[in-house]
C-alpha cells in the first residue's frame, strides 16, 4: 500500500467520524432551522467567506433547485450595498467555522437591526456568530484533516453535509417530486433522465394504425409507410386492442401459416405506457422486455408512440 492511500484513508476516516459525530449531536435547533426555511416568504440568503463561502454558494444552489428560494450574498459585497438584497421575510444562513469571520459582522448587525432570522453554522457556540444566531447549528469542533496547515477540510465537509440535510428535509416536507425537480433541471444528463414520455413520443398524427379486420396487406403497408416497425390495431371506438411488429411478420412467414387479416397476426392487449411516465422507466421496460417500440395511451386511446431511438436521442440512457 502506498503512502498516498494511507493519507487518503486517514482523511476520509477523519471526515467520516466528524460526520457521524455531527449526526449524533443534532438537536431541535435543526428542526427549528427547517421550520424557518420552510416558512420563509422571501429567500434563504446564504453567506460565507473563503471555503465557507463556496459551501454557502452550493447550499444556495441546492436549496433553489429543490423548491426553496435561495441565493448567495457575498459578505464583502453586502457591506458595500448588497445588504439591500436582504429583506424582511428572508432568512439568513451564515457559515463560519470559527464564528469570528470579521467580514460577516455587517451582515450579522443588519439581521439584528431589522429582525431578520439568522441561522448560523459554526463550530463554536460561544463565538460572535454562534451567539448572534437565532438558530445556531453546530458542526464538530474537531481538527481539520489537513493538520499541517489547518486548511478547511473536515469543517467544510460537515457544512456541506449539513446543508444537504437541510435541503432534503425541506424537499421532503414540501412533497417535492421528480416532476417539480425537472422544471429546474431541463438541461444535461439529469434533465434528460427526468424527461417524460410526452417529451419524447411521436404524436397522434404520426401513429401507424389500422382498424380491426383490416387486411394483412394493409397492415404491412402501414408499417412501411410510417417507418416505426410496427402497427397498432384499434377497435371501432379507437381503443388500442393489438399490435403487430416486423418481428411478428417474420415469424408468421417462417411458420408458413396463411393469415388474411391483421387480427390473426397481432399481439392482443399489448403493453402500453402513459404520457406522464418517465422516459427512463420506458427505457428500462424496453430493455427488460427486449422491445424497441411501445404505444402511449390515454384511457386506452393511442396518443403517441415511443421508439428506442427517440429515447436515446433525448439522452436518456
């Protein structure tokens, strides 16, 4: 084992122990912080300097993307006019390991002057920030993983994790679901994984459909014309009752069986999906069932069709 791995394991063990200690030490102040952020009528203003500032930015981004309006305000900029971004109805979440970060002083005084709730994240309860906070949240006052320089490592990990815990608690209290999350994440891989069937399907005008009793020749012509490798069979009310694929056709020809109408070649009661299902769920169903297309129905009526290629083009996979 190399010295590098020994160092890495020591750092990870140090931070893991601190996280466990923080979890064990959580008290009603955490619930109070969740309550304050849940009831906020403005925004959760996250603030910190240096590495704590980077963590504050991340917490603000996580909160905002999971249903809690939030933004980062730099303490130095706050002292030069950005305090105007903070109003009654907001909650301030301030981060400082020591609790004695001088750059936070103006921000702290502002919250006290205008009775703006202050949630403090610090390792020192009796520090300036710890005592000023209406709701102090304590991280373990343990040595940093980088003992040579005391660079923020373990402390910022704990701050980050505490911010995640706060965001998830708020998310679950709000009943925030994947559909809500998708609104804030339209781009990238995450956005693709949260697309619904309605986002990727071909619409009603493109559907390959024939009625029950149609000739096999007409069904094959519809397959060729629409180019999806399948045809849906509908009854007199327009409900989907069957489906025939290229594969069904090949198997029929190989069997030597004579078939005149599509009803005798189709798969009755085919598997379908609804427009609001996640595209990722459709991909799993296709992989599990080894199929490449599926009809989308609403109250048994076909409203769309999804091909495997559509899902892959949308970045789901």
